[in-house]
């Protein structure tokens, strides 16, 4: 094969069994999104580059990883790097949208960054967002949605959460009033606390002229539980620090004794390394990261409150508070694929093998499909043995062989390919056949 035809690094092709699992993940997440009252929407993959660059500083990693291109009109374009920026534009350019607006979107996004577990160049995000609600009740509801989404996928997860206002407030409390850019740099460094040693982190802070003793004080505070931080600062907390403490306290109050509470773990250094977040933030990890000998110490998704970017997009002065999250389909797929290694599930429920009975087999397939079953007919005139081998290789769970005798007697045998058991039915008894197949 021509080497130029090879699949690019960080992009993938999925065969039917693999894509079936991916579609199942989407289906199960969509079930939960709808239960929580979200409706589907869709936005373009190809965008004006100015849109993609509008909410980030010029040196932001996400812009360095953006795929840039131009059209025949020489306009600067780019491939979207997430779904949030396009969602913000959707709100800003559709004045008829009624608030609160709740939507989910599942789509491809692109980043030209290093390829590793959980980081591809072409990947699928499953996003769910709401605009128009300030209440921390909504933040708490997202904790429950996160729990329910992963429970529906059969995954036991940990929700690490924090609040950007708390982080900003603690930095200002310890270092004094800082400009927005310096505060942003400090928050981005704190977000790396689980990846760097304290000495490495202090060296990074030194590069941006932070006092060493105060850095030690900050690191000591960030090792405390939320209750201890609250006890230490609540009495004289003001401004953004007070807001952060109050919002986290309210979030914990709402989620106490709910389904999410067993998953939630306060993570004082979690910032989610994106500039747009303004309040609650969270990320999802497996509780047990070892899956059949494979280490999945990687984020499965995350989210946060971003109360400013849509407001800035609209530009009327009216507030558009927003909060949302993304489930990382590709890493979830990798985990479930390893969990069920060797278990290949067919897209087909039943394989019909005609022996000179094409018309009757066609009628049987039509009747069973009308009952909602997924049916395939042998059309290659192979011997029965070869047709059976095909059904085995494709892991099709049931087979029916229809010859002239079966048509004459009006009886067929449904064969379970795993157990070898056979069940006899009238040739038109579709409902009874469906019960056996669905109860497998």
C-alpha cells in the first residue's frame, strides 16, 4: 500500500465490532442527558480562526495545537478544538433561544498535540451544557449527572472537584493583589501539582518571581481538606475568596447524601488548565485505574462553570451564566474495550441460511425485522458448513437453516450458536422467536 495512504498518527479507523461499542457508549450517555432534560444540537467542525482564538491569550497551548487552514477566499479558518467555543457562538447568534437553554452535542474535535492515552489528534467529545442558570443547585446537578452517566456505562469513578474562585482567593490572600495575567499563570502552575514535585513547582514559581516562603505557605494550604481551609479563612474572608468558600459549601450541602456524594473528592489544586472557567470545576478518574493489567491514570472527562465567555460573545451587557462538561468518548472506549477484552458482540441477532428457499427466507427476515430484530440472510450460495463458520466468526448468536422440508412442514429450528440448543417454532411465529433471542 502507498505509504501516503496510511492512517495518520492520532487518528483511527474503527471496524464494526469496535464502532458498535462506541455507538453503545453514545447511546448510554444520551439516555442520561435526556433524563436530565437536555436536548440535542449540532455545530460546525470548520470555523473562522478568529472565533477559535477569541477567548484565549495568544500563547495559550490550545491555540498552538489548533489546526489552521484557509479557504479559496483566503480566509483564516480552523478545525474546532472543543465544542464549547462553537456552543457559545450558537447562543450569541440565535437571539430567539429561550433561557435556560440546555443542550448536548456529540462530535469530532481536533488538536495537533502530542499523542498519548487520552490525547488523540482527532477525538470525540460528548458535551452537555446549560446557559442561563447561576444557582449552585445546577453545579450540584452536574455532579449527579456525572455519577449517573458513568454508572450507566458500568464504570466506578471518582469526581475530583474544586472552585476557581477559591484558588484565586487563596493566591490573593497569600501573595497580595496580583494582576490577572500573573494570577492566571499561578493557577496554571497549581494545576500541575499532581504532576510535579514540590521542588519542581517552587522552581516554576520562582521563574515568575513568586516569593519562596509564600509559595511554601500556599502549598501547605493546598494540602488541607476543604473543612480545614474553611476553618482557617472563613471568618475574615472577603471578595472572591468568600465567594469560593460559600459556593463550595453550598455545593457540598446540595450533594450530601445524593448518588454523587460517594464519588466526590475535594481536590484543592484542581484548576482545569483552561482560562474560561470561573467557579466550580471537576474532573473524572477511575477509582481503580488498573483494568485487566492496563493502567488508566487519565482523565475520563470534566467540566466547570464558565460565566463570562457567552456574555462577552453576546456583547449586550446581559449576563449569560453557563456550566457544562465533556465526557471523553475515546478514553472511555479504550477502558471498556480492555474491560471486555475478547468479548466480541455481533451487530446481528440472527443469521438465516436458505437452502433453495430464498423467497421464504426473505419473508422470515422481513417478519423478524418488523419485530425489531437485527437479521442477516446468507446471499453467497455457500455450503451450510461455510455459512455456519461465518456466523461463528462474526459471533452471531442465533442461526436458522431453512430448506424445503422446513417450508413444507411450516416449522423451523432456531439454533443457539453458543450452547448448541435448538428451539422449534412455527415459521411465522416471530414473537416467540424474538422472546428467545432477546432473553439470551
